[in-house]
């Protein structure tokens, strides 16, 4: 077993896992659409937070996406 820090993976694997474990009523058959939407929305949102937000403690991208 190889341990990799979650911060080294980034937010994407967590999002893909969330889609796969989501409610099959809304996720089944829509996995690629959901992944594409997250790819489109998350990076600009993270950039906005970094440029305009005030963070007392750096939470990291993964925790910001959660």
C-alpha cells in the first residue's frame, strides 16, 4: 500500500469519488456531465477565493471544494 497525502492529489479525485458515490437517481448516466461542470466551475471559484477572499488559515483546495 502506498500512502499519498490528500493535498498532493488535489480536489479532482475527491469530486470524482463524490459523483460515483452519489445518489443513483440523479448521478447515474450523468457522471460525465457532473464532472465537466465541476471542471468548469471549481477552478475559477478557487481562484476567486484566493484573489479576493480572506482566509485566516489556509484550508487547501481540497477542503475549499468540500
